[in-house]
C-alpha cells in the first residue's frame, strides 16, 4: 500500500561534495467513497508520517471532499465526482 521514494541531492561545502538523501513517503489508494476508509487513512498517515497521498474516489458530500484534515493541501479537478 505504501511506497517510499528517494531523492538524491549533492551539496558542496568548502570544496567538498556531500551526497544528501531525502526520504519522501507516499501512498496511493482507492477509497471507494468510504468514510471508514478515509478515517483509517488519516490515522495511518499521521502514525507513519506520510508526506504525499494519491487518492482515487475520495469520500465526498455534495461534491466536496470531506474527512481529510485542513492541514493537508488538496489538489482536485473541477468537479470532484
């Protein structure tokens, strides 16, 4: 369910090159418009420090995504459903 992506960057400090490795934790999931699945995902995300969520079929009410805390930035096309 969860994948981990790695990004390598080089940093030069006083004529020496150091390789830095940044870890980005991502999840891709189909919620099938389920409120329970959304609640479980939010709990899992906070417990496992997930950085990026890729969601299909999120839980909606009146064409608005609900159940995802406001601290997350949501990018969605025009009409949700």
